[in-house]
């Protein structure tokens, strides 16, 4: 929306500056910033950075949320008013609508075939409901969801019949919803403060909660803190307990000038940036000129080191469970350039291999804001070795082959 408002305002500003000798070049820059979607460019970027798109690059991809089934065969995705499940394992990618009413939040998979979708009430003034859709049935049944009008986050709980739900609204906390009897309870007795975001790794009973700009990892049963990181608004822990994905706002990027890394020579890029700075300084009023893209960083919990990713930007990160170190996200763009929204799936393994062995890789840098936090192994992760000191590199075979990328 900010980009639309800005381009509307620019039409008048550019027409008023015809005497400016830089006008032609700057008009081109603005046009490029708001250029139509190019499938070839998105396909090139996804392959370059070891990702694939779940949907056609320039389709009508107005997604609000998505979620992979535990076996990775089915993809739930939600548009503005409707929800669907895609058979991602099928050659034709068969997609069926979820037989539910308007969703009131994201969904969570209870098993490989059953997905739980919060939905509006079936009658005026009635309670919201949870639709449990079994893709293979296909069957659906609805359970009243008392006390909750809209859902901000939802996850499978400690069992396949329990949902953890964070309602929308101020001072919200996490509820446990029993899909057998429809009751709500407080699953974490130690959690008394409101939270903004959460994810739950049921394999380890580990809760990751976001409160403002800080994300904290805690043991589910005891509430013992494993670590806290800032800035980070949301996090999710890999089921093996080692890699923590964090989400936060990135460095500011001009909404008028977005170029991928190899589009220009360094000299040409510097010239355009100087012209852009002068142009932005000439804009009057409160028109937006910058955007902070949704950015990912990863913490190696074996040693506390945090790494920021600048090659791909997105949000709603989740680990793709059937393949080690694969991850998925709602795409914002690549290399600082915004592109058509899509669901990305990619292999993070080669990136982890490089940082484990202190090797340089384009698009990965040490995260410098604040101090890295010490990692304390939580209960249930006895297989992990004693973590190294933050300034020591983990001991690895530097000549070992990197992980194989899935084609």
C-alpha cells in the first residue's frame, strides 16, 4: 500500500520537475521500482538462491498465510476470504477448497491429512468455530471456539488433538484448545505476561515467544529460559533443537530504487544512488520513501552465533519437516528488490554448512546488532554436545561435502 500511495504522489511531483536535468533518469528509476512482475526474473532469483516457488511466479498470489503438512505433501494456503489445500506431491498439484466459512486466522496441521482452520460463527452472535478438515476423507467437522473472536497464531500442541491458540487483541496470551471436548485451558502455568507471537516445537516441548522486539526461547514445561534475542519479533526452532530462525525488520530500502546485485556496475549504482538521494530530499510532505523489508536471521544454538540473510526476504518462516534444514517462507523479494508474493521452499543446509566451517557465502553475514546470547541446552536435547564459547568455531571436518540440494 505504501508503494501505491508513493507512486500516485510521484506522478504529480515528476511532472512538476521537467526542468530538472535528472528527471529522465529518475523517472526511469521510479518506473523500474514499480515495474510489472517478470516471471523470468523470479525464476532466475529462486534458482540462484536455492529456492523454488510453490505457485506460478506472477499469478494472483494474494496469500495471507500458509502452512505445510508434517509430511510435506500438502500445502494449506489462505486468500482473503477462502482457504485451500494443495496436493503438492501430485503432478497436477490438485487444489481443493477447504469446506469452511470465512477464516478468522491462520491454520495448523494436526496430522499429515488433518488441518484445523479457525472460522466465523455459523450464526449471528454465536461463538467462532474450528473446522477440522481431513483432506483424504474428505470430511469436515466444526467445533465451537468460545471466548476467541479472531486468531493471530495457531500451532499443534503437545498431542495431535490439542491446538495452541493466540487470539488477536491487546494483552493476549496462549490458550490450549482440546479438539475432543472443545475446552480451553492455559497450557503454560508460568506464562503470565501477554505475548505478540509464538511458535511451538512439540517434538522438544519448546516454546518461542515474541514480545515487542525481543524473542525468547523457553522450555514448555518449566518455563526455563534457553535464550533471548533482539531485535526479533518472531522465531521458530528446528525440531533437531540446533537452528533458530528469527524474523525482524531489515535495513531501510528505497521504494523508488530497488536493483538486484548484478543489475548494474558499481560505478553506475553509485551514480544512481547519488541522484536518488537528491530526489528524495526534494520530496515535500509525509510521502513514504523507504521500506524495511521482512528479514531473516538464524542462530546456531550450539555456539550462540547469529547470522543475517540478505539474499532472500520474507516472513512466516517455518521449517519443512520431511527434509532436514529445508525451510519455507512468504516471499517479499530477493537481494533487496521486492517481487510478487509467493510461498518459497528452499534448502538452508548449504548456508548452515558454510557458517559452521567459517566459510564465506554471498548473502550471509554475522549479525552485529547487540551481543550474541549464550545457549543453554533445554531438557530433551541430550544428544547435543556441550556448546562452544561464542568466539569459538564449532569443530567440523572442513573437507566434508556440503549437503546435497534437492532438485
